[in-house]
C-alpha cells in the first residue's frame, strides 16, 4: 500500500472515526492480516500523537478496532492473541488516571472502557498461560480504574489479586522483603481500605513510608513513579 493512501486514511480516521477505516478496507477488499496491518498503521500513528493532541477517544477507538480484528482472525494463532493481549493492556493503561500527563481529563466512560480492556487482558493472559508477574500487572490497572470510579471495594479486590500473584514468585513470604511491586500492592490496598473506611490514614502513610525507605540510587525512578501513582489516585479519586 502506498504511504500516501495510509496518510489519507489516518487523516480520514481523525476526522470521521473508525467507520472511515472500515469503509476504506471494505472498498479495497482487504481481509485478514492485510486488514489488520492497516488498522495497525493508523493505531501506530495515533499512539505517537494522542498525548500531545488530546485525542483520547480516537486512541481508544483504533485500539479497540485493532484488538477486535486481531481476535477475529486469530483462530488459535498465539502471536495474534498475544498482540491483542498487549494492546488490551496498553489501552487500559492509556485510559488510566494515575499518570502525570497532559492528556485531556478522563471520564467515567474512559474508566469503564479501561475495566473492560483490563478484564479482556486478564482473560487473554490466562489463555496464554502468562506468569504471575504478567497477571499482577493486569490486576494493577484493573484496580486503578475501579478506584477511579470510587468502587473502592472492587479496587481492593483487584489489588489483593495483584499481591497474591506477586507472592507466587517466591518460596516464602520472607523472600518478598524489599520487592517494590509488593510494597506498591500493600500501599494500594491500604489506599483502598482507607477510602472504604476500614483503616485510618496512618496505614496508608506507613505504606508510603516503606516505599520511601526502599528507595536507592538504582530504583529511585521506579519508587518515585509508584509514589506519584498513589498520590495522584488519592488526590483525584480518594475517599479520605
């Protein structure tokens, strides 16, 4: 396909939405992997620009179209199922409201779409027999969306699942000492429980303190990111 046609397709998508992509593909009798390649060409372009151009809904549209197309033609092909898995996680993460970015404000509709994408990601990761750490990542982003909808009990449940999957990597609970993801899970659970009213704010603050204590020169960026996620969630959607 000529690059000019691809550029025109991207422009048409931004103006009219995913229906214009379907129309173009149907008119040109593109099916199967060739059809998916065109969706991916549009998605890749949007992926590199939506943060600056405030096209959150367009990003969601093309991601969902690419995921649907990949799953429609997969027929047991693990590479295509893996592709849908990755896109499902990335879509859910893009829609999440725990990042310090310039994207337009997320809405409840975005959070609900994020939950759907996270649940699909979990289903695909089970099908692909992904390791516990991959499952934990999906439970993390699911909990973020539940918390953003102020479904605090559901957020606690998701983050508890995150923690349980992280424990599966270790022979004994003592082996988790200093694991930043475990510390994040404990802080997230504390955040949810404080929002429900089951714990007081000191529990949440202590979880933050443990993360701060674990900071080293080599993990500083990761610790700072985790703390930022916790602070932003509480500020934007917290119940305390």
